[in-house]
């Protein structure tokens, strides 16, 4: 299941990177996909008892939310 956390994090980063190349509604879709993947990764990390990993992922999620709010809205 730890592989799921890593897979979801990598997918979130892919969507985050795609935000910068997207246009119009696609930006929001990439943002929502990135956040969704990170939320799933955080939940999986918590289920595995990986509190430090869940906290790190939560910080990344908050960073992405901040970037979207300040640069794309």
C-alpha cells in the first residue's frame, strides 16, 4: 500500500506541473486532480500509520492550494 502513496503523490505532481501549461478550465481541472490525488495519498499514509508522511503530503497540498489561489484565480 505504500506504493499507492508514492503513485498518488507522483500523479499529483504530474497534475500540478500540468497546471502551468493548461488554459482556461483545464487549470482548475488539473488543480482539482492534484488535490484529489494528494488527499487520497494522505488518507493512505494515515491508514499505514505513516504520520510524518501524511504531514509532509498535507504541507504539499496546502502549498498547491496557495499557488492556485494566488497565481491562477
